[in-house]
C-alpha cells in the first residue's frame, strides 16, 4: 500500500506503508516513546503537587515556655512535667 505525503517544503513524496512490526528506524517505537514521555510528565506533576502541598502545610504553633521551666542543656527543649517540648 502506498501513501502520498506532502512534505513541509511542498513537494509530494511517496512512501511505502507496511503493517506489522519491525519497520521502526528509531531506537524506540513511537508508542514506547509516548509512554516514557507521559510517565516523565506525570512524575513531574506529582513532584510539583507534593512541593505545593508541603509548602502550604501549617506548622503547629509551639506552646510558649512558662516562666521557670526547666530547659534542656542545648536550650531547644523545655520540660512540661510529662515530656520534653520544643522551644520553637
């Protein structure tokens, strides 16, 4: 079966069109290339959505340190009587 294709420069070209497998001149078939491209785009969208979700996350406001509370030696935690809580 022959198909006539009009090239970008305007000259018609006749190519033989065959069915079946094994006619690809590239490294990957077009279907595999599209699948890989779709997977890369999908992964990019997922990463972007995760970045947006994490950047909008609200960190809980820490409990203010009461006067006279016992601070840890490094000063990053204070003792509330049951456990250590972060200062910030």
